[in-house]
C-alpha cells in the first residue's frame, strides 16, 4: 500500500513539474517546441527507473 501512494505522489510531482515547465517556457520563450524536447527527459527517467 505504501508503495502505491509513493508512486502516485511521484506521478503527481512529475505532472506538476511539467505544468510549471510549460508555464515557464511560454512566459520566457513563447515557444513550445523547446519545451517538448526537455519534457521528454524527466518522463523517460521515470519510465526507466
């Protein structure tokens, strides 16, 4: 049960990180293309680990 809640929290935190990255990127670049390149890195790390 503990494992499941930890996983849920990690998913929530990574989703939050991505949301913040999108906002930051739009504010500073107005360009989503560079965001999508960077967004794949933490997602792939989560899948691999």
